[in-house]
């Protein structure tokens, strides 16, 4: 059993974006959708609100979904979306559960939102969570040489940035409809990005470039899976990145979830396909090689 402190201390957070609010929003256009609820599995041990960072002002937490095994397993960090300003780690619970039961350890990470701290605070939070997980690798049965990062929407932007900027720390990237470049012909990022990045592009051009995964892609970038809706704005810079990846012979794959909302990973009938694409990619990177 895991003996990690799980005392919970909530920071002030914008919770306007959540699964319920998104369901109500998308129901108008997609009246047939169903929320994918968490369903516990006997093969997955779940531990909520594990403290990975604490100081006199805040406590940051993660939810652990661990496949029951005596072996050290590949591990995935999951980063929720919400325009860098809202959302919460529990939104990715169903996704983490379903990936974990395929033989993975999953950690859904809480991080500081833009109202709490500007970039790069949230990126540093994810890195702190990673170090906590690696420090406790024996307790979590983590294979520290097989770590992937997955994000959804703004979380996908963060995951892609982490994987490209710190390729020595991650061996796989999974991007669910997140931009790869902020200032780009396909991008329409505005006030949400500006709030997170501390100013508009005109005010902080160097930060907008530095925070874009496209600025960091190189021959060291790990393999990446893109799962996208039909909305081009949510994968701005993807094709430019793929060109560089291909030039460097780095494996990449694009899966499209057609006729879906941007937040397809939260709902049926698209959830099962999303999990299938993810686990197939992870198996290829971590189990078949």
C-alpha cells in the first residue's frame, strides 16, 4: 500500500470549466452525447489528493491510478485543460482509469492556474510533480525510463511544451487538441493565452514564442501522438511540427475524431476511440520496443 500524505488543502480556483458545464454547453449541438463517468476497476488502485508540493501558501495535489503489479510500469502524467484558467484534475479521472487498466500508472496533476500564477509557474508545477513521482518510484512501481506526458486542450499545449523543451524527462507525448504555436496563422489564441503568458503577443513576443512547443522541437523530441477534432485552430502549428519531426525521423501519428466537439475526450461516443488510440500508441512506444 502507498503511504503518502493525502491531507487536502484547497487553493482558490476557478471551477467554471468542468465536465458538467462542458456537457451543458455541447448538448445543444450534440444532443446524443453522454458523459463518461469514472468506473473503478479491481486492477487499478486509486489514491486521490496526494500532496506533491507544499509551502506556507499552497498545497498541490495529484490523483494516482496505479495498475496492480509487482513490476515497474510505464507511467503517464495527465494535464487537464481549461484555457490555463480553469478545470481540475478529476476531469481526467475516467481517461486515467482506462489507460491504467491497460497496464500503466497514471497521475492526473493539479497545477496553478493563470489567476494564481502566470507562466511558467504551471510548467514548473508539472516538473515538480514528475520529480515527486520519480522520488517515490519504488512506492508507485514507476519505470523512470518510460514516462509519457498527456494533455487535453490547454493541457495538451503544456504537455507538448514539456515534452519538446525537456526531452530528457519524457519518452512520449500525447496531444489531445492543443496548440503547438501561439502566434501562428492557424491560431486564434487571445485573452486566455495573454493572461497565462503575462501579456499580449505585442507586449511579450518572446514569451509567446518561448512557450510554444514548435519553438523547441528538435532531433531529441520524443515520439508524439496527435488526436484532434475537426477544428484547425486547436492544432495550430501541428503540421509545421510534423515536418520537423519527419525530417528527424521521429515517429508521429495523427488521429482525427470527426464530427465531435473540441472536448471529445470527455464524452461518448468518442471516448472509447480516444482511449484506443492512446493505448495503442503507448504500447508501441513502451511495450513493443
